[in-house]
C-alpha cells in the first residue's frame, strides 16, 4: 500500500521506513553508511529515499529550529559572467539580514545538480534559489519535499516546483527574430552552446526559428560549441560559417561573448557591419561595452532576477510576508540595437 505523505511537512526517517518496509534503525544505518546491512536491503532503502526526495539531516538535534541561516544558491557556472551578477544581486539583497547565501555549481550537468542539491539540503538551509526549471526526477523530488521556499530563476517557460523569477526565453528569441527581419536581413546563421546542456539557449533558439518561419525565413547555417574560450570560439565559428555559407547577411549568437568574437573577426576582415553583415548576441554583458563597436544584444534582467528571488525568500520566511508559494514573476528584457543591427 503506497505511503501518503503530507507535502507541507519535512520528510522523516519514519517515512523512508514505511516506504521501504524496514525499521527506522536500519534506514538510519543505510543512510549513514553504517552497520551490517544486506545489499538488497540497502538498495531498497536508497530507492525509497530517492523516490520520496528524502535528504538526511546533518544537523538533526543540534538546532531547535532544524534550520540554519543559509540560502542555497545553485547555479550552472561561475565562469559565465551572467551568474556572478545574479549572485551579487542576491548577496546585496540579503546583506542586512541574518541570511547568508552559499553557492553550489552544477556545470550544467543534471547528475551533478542532484549531488549538489543533496549536499545543500542536508544542511537544512532556510531557502533555495536554483537556476532553471529542468531537473531530474530525483532533484525535483528533493525540492518538493524540502519543506522550505524554493525559487527557480532565469526562466519562466515551464512549470516551477514552487516559485519562479525570470524571462521567457522563447519570447526573447521571437523578439530578436522580429527585430532582425525588420532591418531587412534574411540570410541568417546561428551559433550557440550545446542545446542539451543549456535549456535556456535552446528555448531562445526555438522562439527565434518559430518567428522566422512565420515570415518564410529559415536559419541557413548553425553551429554549436562546448568548453574553451567563448571569445575565441566565436571568432573560429564565425570564420568557418562565413567560409561555408558566404551569402549569410546576419549572425545570431546565443551569448554576447561568442558574438563579440564574431564581431572582432568581421572587423578584421574589413566587412561593413551591419551593411554587409549584421550581428547580435544575448545578455548585454557590461564587460563588452569597451569594444570598438557595440554589439546588438538583449538584456537578460539578471540583477533584477537575483534581487527579486532573494526578496521572495525573505518574504516567505517572514511570518507577515506578502509573498506566497506558486509565484511566477516574468521580467521583460529589452533589445539594444548597438552598432551591429540597425541598417536604416
């Protein structure tokens, strides 16, 4: 008979015991990797714990509240300039509170996200801010069973576990496609990160191609990369794509860094930008404002996202707070035409 669990309370050893059909003492031994437990029993307990989303409490009995003043922030990368800005906004919002953000990095790997989430939750943080809406079943179960405020950030194209703050990447892709078509570009190439790893880039590409298709235009060439210097990759991919498909008149990049590499290549080649070749990126990275020409881009609202996510956590933890579970806050990015998009 399936075990019915109240989703509003944290899971306990007893829940895992009932789900696996073994004693709480045996469950404790398995989860602490102690004692003489058969392989079959160990497997049964671990499978039950994973399916429930149970995470052992490393501070059980140490604090009456069973919570520590930490907010777990789980992001895919620290080398991508976007996420340090998000972290900065979260940290600034929590500055004058008792809460302290702690960071876990997943490298865009779902299995690593599971491990990071497991470790973070085992310390019983007061809240979780996690990038993206796509998670493994095990990660989603842990988030749902955590019993604390969860805010998924950067994206609103999907169903959140609890609350979400971000932009619609599909809408962002559509907006950029319309801006490109309005300027008269029709021979379009796309360059970006590996789509299975970067869900938000995939959604932008989907929105981008959908909007082009409505006007009878399609992406004529595309290339994807992973690892290495994004700036150098942008130069390499742009050179290869223009040699392969020389009739292209516009290149859309999934982020500003590879777009900046493409712009530097075009300038070195003496191409008329945007007369002969238009370019656009995504994120509006401040670091690139020092380029000889300003790359067209779109603001990803990252600082606003970080600040709003932290405010939701604070409000949810405040007994008189206004924020409720299930909030979805969609922010509206804007296009910056720069020097590489506007022809007319």
